[in-house]
């Protein structure tokens, strides 16, 4: 009987949903007729409400927000009903059941909308608040596209309830005031947004009383009298506090100030007030705790259009290269464009145009065209810096060519050599000060910051930050420097150098020959040479004994004169060349503190290196040193070194000698064997470099290995290491025959590639902590069976507590024998990216918990949310993959941006979940993209069928995947795919 009862219950369980779906199928036509009747009732209700609202919308009236929202929902459900009707017309047997169910749901939603329409009250409109403010005269926006983008950013933040204070910053003359005048006038037109708009122009000499008076003058009545600042602040505060939804615009602010000192209430979502300020200095925005918006320079096209519009005459007879050259010299700054174009207004003589271009290009003191209105303003910004270090730093940037991207690391080394950055206890302190100086100049809009991918040997890339100097700011800096600076493209004649010149920059176009000159400049301390080929004649340096900084960046330079060896006062020497094969003796250059030999063809360590006992920085970069040894006895004498970078594949060091370098903060290089490496690691008990790349017994060029910025890392090749630094963050092991791996990240990573003997990660690295790892890549581990060997009987947990607790990115590629990745005991709460590719036997991402007793079985039934921070999930070419996780696990979509599934034919469950809000599934993130073939999507099974419907609009058809690209070495490197595709239809 018990068995019969169980069978009957099972039958009910099976038949119940079948019966329900059959009911939907049988009654689908009736449901669709009811839905059409309900839809008609809703349309009548909508028509009545719209007619009544039109009658009530008298001037200065506006619809209630609840009415507007109701009308939006009606339009939305009408579209959904139309789609349902179309689906019903082409529905077959099984899809008719689905249509019937949807029709019932829509009938209920329409009924609810009809009921809601009865709760709007007697009136559908309200009176808007009274708006106060003055419309300001302003011309058209300069650079419509750029200005409009900035305007819309400001407008968006104004309407954001959570944003109370907005700081608009940019160069003087870039158009900040014009944009804010447009915003002011727009606020007055769209009177439903705010009640009051107050515009105040702040003087450069900040004065509390004056600012209080300016604000109070806009209020009616004026609450202030001639009282002390504190009393006035209190009365102003009280008056402004009564003005809900008020926008206060402070134009041309030069100093941050506490709001309470003036009497300005803090803008909050409760009072609906906003404070918007414009300034040239981002520090003012930061000091006021504003949401910052930078007003960018014009685009090239906008610059040209504005220039021609301002010139106001036909310039078709002027050569195009001349016109474009003059426009370029304006540096995309609206004020400069208007000023320079104004000086050429109605000028049609080609000779005058050419003369203007020549003045703009060649004058180191600034052109007469831009002196008065532009350079004077820019010089005021320079003087406002006040800090001499900042001013000297800016002037140093003027030594580089126009539009030149100056890499921050190189510039900071230059500033250290110039003693703009004084010697400190550690190299890191000096770097910190350098970046701080550059940040301040960027915030003051005197430098423009950026970053770019730096390609090395077409194999890997790293992000490098740079600064750029606007041409007009550079003109201003050179004007300030005067005769102390000589910045030219060509080497001048000897008589043109001048006795007072202190810094010279000769940056010619690539390929120029160096002339035979021997300048006499007793005060010259800095010389930058760039672009020259062949040789520099020996007499050139004979009379330049005062040089402290010499940077030579000439790829085609074949030799340096021996006279370089006599520059005894040099503190910074940088040589960057491809063709230079040898360097003159360095024995006399004992004052050197920084030596950068980026000389790709260098075959030997320069003579006299051991004499440079004051050296703090040494970088040697060469392709010609093939596992040569650093000559013995040199390193122990360089005991002041803080930075040591040697060719990873070329110059081996002795571990026992490395022990003597106690002040090292950064080391990159190769040890001559395991014994020497272990000796060095043992010495690290007393400390060691905070940044390092250690290589041991590496036999192959890095160009085949994809070596990049690895952070704190150890590179091992064909060797076993028993000692590792305690703070190691990346461990790379390979057994490469050919090929390389190209990735855009390396910090805090472990790289195990092609190590045939590895079966389990935890047994191979029993002394290596995995708790601090953020990135783990496993590639071509043919014998890998799992991350952790699971012992049936073990005195301690196989996986130590905290393992992978910081892991953010995990990828495994071409590991053919692994069947399961993670164990259910791992806490992977910080994992953001999972990439699994071409693992032929992989069956599970997270193995199911094998409950051994009743308690564990009960726990296994509970729904467990996994990967709470997951952003990207990519599963490709996994023919045996059956499950991502057990049925008791789900992945919330809260943070997901991308899911890609390709060639996983046995995967039937996608364990995605959303929060329930009032019984309804919440919406997925708007940025979510799902890349999956249509047939694969349709074959998936779901815990909740509604999940499939909710996620369906986010599906895109995949078309871009990981591909293998030939490297120069003949191998392949793997490049991760970029998401993209077209909507699935």
C-alpha cells in the first residue's frame, strides 16, 4: 500500500503541470479573446485620461509624474500584447501552451493598470514651483559636438538626486563659462526642474564679504546688511535654506572654501539644491568635494571650423598646408583659435599667412599674435603654482617636442637628474614625489595626462602613462625660460648657443646627421638629443664640462665620442639606441647616480662600471648578450643601487654577489643557477626588493615567452626551486618548445605553462601560499588532473583555509586531462572572471559536494549562491562539460557583464538567478551580454522558466573568439576575445 501511495503521489506530481499546460493549450483562443477585450478597455481609459489632461494643461501646469508613468506602462504593455498576438498566429502545439500562459499573465497586468487609473484624484496636473533667475547673454557654443557632450554630462548630474556639487574644470579659454551660461538659460526655460537659479562670478582675489554680497544680491529681498562675516553667513544660510531646489552657479572660482563660512547650505537630496562651480584647477573641485567634469579641447575638425568662421573670409587661395599649420598651432584651445584667427580676419595675402605660421612655429618667446590675450592668462596659471618645484617641472616639459607624449617614468628620472626632485631615503619616495608633481600640473590643466599600450617586440604590451603639453602652454614656458633654454630641431652654429644657456633640447626629425660643432656653454647643465644618426663628432662634448644631465635618444647612432668619458659632473646618463654597439669608458663618471643603457646592440658591459660607487639606478637593455655573466666584482661595489634591471634573457648574475646589494628596491634579472638563487632568497630574511622579476636558468629569449610587467614574480625554466621569497605574488613555470602567451595583466599571478610533471597544484607547490593570489592561469598542462589532490584519509584539510580567497581571475587553457576544477569547500567570493578553453575531459567547474552523513545531505539541499562578484564567464570547446555547479548552487546576475558559451554540447543547465522583488524577478544589469548559439540556448534547462524569458533580450550571437596569432619567433600566442555580436533573432 505504501508503494502504491508513493506511485499515486508521483503520478499527481507528474500530471499536475501537464494538466495545467493542457488547460492553457485548450483555452488559448478564449484567453486571446479576453486579452483583446481587456486591451480595448485599457485603450478607452487611456484616451479619456489623455483628453482630460490636455484640457487641464493650462500655462504653468504640468502632468503628475504618476500619470506620466502610467501612460508609459500602457504603451509598453500594448507592444507586449501585439507581440503575443503575432506569436499566437504562428504557434504550433507546444508553443500554444506557452502563448496561453502569457495571455493569462497579460490579462492580469491590464486589469491592474485599469484599477490604477482610478486613483489619480480629481486633477491630473499640478502647479510647478515659481522659478527665479536671470537669462544670460551668450554666443553659440564653440565646438558643438565637444561642448554638447560636456553640457549633457553637466545636465545629467544636475538631474541626479544623489549628486549635490558639480565641479567643471579646464584650461583658461576652453569654454567653461559659455557652457555654464547655456546651462543657466536652459534651467530657466525648463522651469519644472528647479525653483531658483543663481549665477555669481567670483573674482580671482577671493573675498568672503564680496561673495556673500554677490549671492545675496540675487535674493529678494536681500537679507544682508553691513555686519560681520559670521552674522552675514547665518542670515544668508537662513535665506538660502528656504529656497528648495535651488541651483547656485559660481563661475571662475580659484580657491576652495567651506560652505558654512559663506552661508551656503549643503546641497542634499532632501533640499534638492545644487552647487555648480567652474575653475581652472581640479584641486578646487576636490577641495569642494565635487563631482568633477573636465571641459575638453576642441576636436581637430571643430578647431578648423571655428578658425575659418572667425577669419570670416575666403581662404581658398591660401595653401591648405599653411591654413592647417596655423590651426594646429592654436592647440585646439578656443580662446587661442579666436585670438589668432581674429588677427588674420579678412587677410587674403598668402605672404602674411606664411609669416604668421613661421612666427607661431619658430618663436621661443611666444608670438605677438597670442601674447596679450592668451599667454598672459596662461602665465597667470603658471604663477599661481607658487611652488618652485612645480614651476621647474613644467619648464622641463617644455624641453620636449610639440605634441610629444612624455612617459612619466622617463620624465621623473629626468626630474631626479635635474634635482627638481631632491634625493630621498628611498627610490619609491622620489617616484611618489614625481607623480605628485605631475598630478598637480594635470589638475591645474597645464599638462594633459593619458596612457597607451607600449608594444615591445610585437609580443606583449603594457600600459604606460604619459603627459603632454599644449603648444600654447609650451610657448608660455619657453617665454618664461627666455635665454636660459634653447629648444630647436637642428643643431645651431657655435655662435648661436650663447653663454647664458642652461638647458638645450635638440630634437630633430629621425635620420638627421649631426654637424661638426664644438659649442662653448659654461652654464649648460642639461642636454637632450633626439633623432640623429651616424656619429656625434668627438669635439662636441669637449667644452661642456658642466653637464649634469645627458639624454641621447638616437636609434641610428653608431658611436659616441670618447669625450663623453670626461664629463665628470654627469649625474644622469641615458643612452637609447639600436645601432650603438659599445659605450666609452665610464670610469671617470663617478658622480653618476642614474645610468640607463637601453642600447639594443650592446655586446659587453662598459668599461669602468665598477667605479660608479654613487650609482642608484642601473638599467641595461640589450639583445646581443646571450647568457653572459656579469663580470665578477662589479656588483658588490655598486652597494648604493636601489634599482637594477638587467636583460632577462642575456646577462646572468651571481647570487652571492647579489646578497651585497642591501638597498635594492627593484630588481629584474637572471640568476646563474639554483644554488645562487637559493643563497639570495635566504638573505631576504632581512628584507629585499619590493618589486622584482627573478629568472633562473632561463635558456630561451623572452620574445618567445611573453615576459611582461610581472610585478613580484619568479620565472623558472627546467629547474626545481625549493626556496621562494615570502612575498612572491607570481610564479611562472614553463617547458616551452615554441609559442608564447600574451596577456594584459600580470600582477599577483601564478603562471604554470607546459610543465609535464604537474598533476596537482597543491602537491607541486606545497610551500607556496595561494591565499594572496588574484590571478591564476593554467596553460598546456598535459598531465594536470586537478587543482588539489583529494585524500580520502588526511590528518589536515587538503585545501588550507583561505586558499584562493582573493582570486579575481582564473583561466585554464589546453589542459586535456582535468575533469573537475574547484572543490565546493573553496571560498571564491572575489572571483570576477572565469575563462575555460579546450579542456577535453572537463566535466564540472565546481564539483558537487559528496555528503557523507545526513547533516551534509541536508545542507546539500540548501541553495548556495556562488561567485557573488562574477563579471565574466567564458566556456569554450569543452565537449564533456556537463555542469557548471551542482543543482544546489546558483550564480546571481547582479554583477555579470558577459557570458560566452561555445561548443559545450553536453552543458544543459545555466545556473543563473535573479533577486525576487514582490514575487517578480528583478531586471538583470543593463550591461549584460550573453554570447551563445541559438540552438544551444534553446537546449538549456532552467530551474525557473521565467529566467529564460528575462535573459533572452540580452542574447547576442557570438562571432569573435580566442585566436592563435603567429609571433615573430614562429610560435603562437593566445589573445583573448573581445565581446561583440548582433542581436539574436
